[in-house]
C-alpha cells in the first residue's frame, strides 16, 4: 500500500513541479494540443463512419427483420466506437510523447537538474531517439492489444465481466501508461524496453499508483493535455527512485511528499532492484 500511495505522490509532485515552473508547463502543453487535434479528428471521422463500417462488415444481416437488424448493428457500432475510444486513450500518451520528444526530454532534463545530481543524456541523435520511441511504442501497443482482446472476451462472463474485468482493464492501462511516461527519463539513462518493464514489474504497485489515476483522468476531455507536462515531471521523479538515484543523493524523494518518501524507504528496506545493473544497459538504435 505504501508503494501505491507513493506512486500517486509522484504524480502529484510532478504537477506541483510544473506549476512552480510555469514556463515548462506552457512548453509541455504544445505536443498535447497537437495530438488532441489529431485524435479529435479521427474520433469524429469514426463516429460518422462507424455505421457504414458495421454495415459493410455484416452483409449476412441485410435480410434480418426489424428490430433485430437495428439492434445488432447498433450494438456493433457502439462496440466499434468504444474500441476506438479505448485505443485513443491507450495510444494518446505514446503519440504525444513521440510528437513532443524534444519537448518532454528537455522537461525531464530540467527536473533532474533541479533535483540535483547528474543529468543523464542518452548520447543519441534526435532521429535515433524518435526511431527507438516509435519502435518501443509499437511493441507496447502489441502487448496492450493482446490484453485488450483477452479482457474483451472475459467481459462476456457473467458478473466477472461487469466487475473484475473493468478493474483489470484500468490496471493494465495504468501500468503501460506509467511505462510510456517513465520511458522519457529511462531512455536518457540508456535503459532498454525489456529492462524498463522489468523495473516497473518489480515495483508494480508504485507504477499502478502513478498510472491508474492518470488513466481515469484521461477519460475526461482535455484533461490529458493539461496533465501531460506534470505527468512527465512526476515520472522523472519516480525514475530517480526506481534506479536508486534519490537514495544515493539524498534528494528528490522529498519532492513526492510523505507518501512517496515511505515508498522510497520501503524499497531501501526490502525491495532491492540492483540499479547499477539497470543503469548499465544500453539502448540499441537499430
């Protein structure tokens, strides 16, 4: 439970950081606004075309009598739009991070700089960073789709499908959202995707405490845009905990308030993550 509260503490600390550094808040809003326009256009197009899509995909139902034809295709239309909305929520962060790679990397560097200690640099060109970010985002999207198909199938199970499955869906979304956001700071530390996932699995409750509230807030229109800069800042603070930098330098953890301090202490007492091994990994630009 301390890790769960600690993850939420880092999320709040990141929002406080950007509010105290207003220039970086405005700087970090630009990529989110660009992505918002793109996604709004795509969802509006899907809303207008979902009826035609379901009619094209179900020619066998053309001869059905009323009201069964309308109910069947209406259900499929709602399902298609819901799936599109789900994918939009899941991929919004990845696309925004890709669009705003230079912006968020600079923001993450500034967070490290204000917290003290070394400011890691990936040593890669912008083109290499964009390629790695796009490649890793596609890998994560594949994992998310597999979980999504499984949870969709389980959704038809009585009781469980209406209670347990939605909770699992938010947890899965929150975990991978935390991965996408922490990847900005971890990439600068040359941590590969497999090691990123292993690092977060070792502190799963910390990742969920950070990611699940964000997923829930991202369901509200426009909220995702305004929370993104603070989410990147909070993810950078959390990364400093995950790789042991705060413990080494005696700073940073205080930024995430008492809950995050307890989380960092819990890691030092019982959950050894071998940060030196993680930091030693190198990103492949191929």
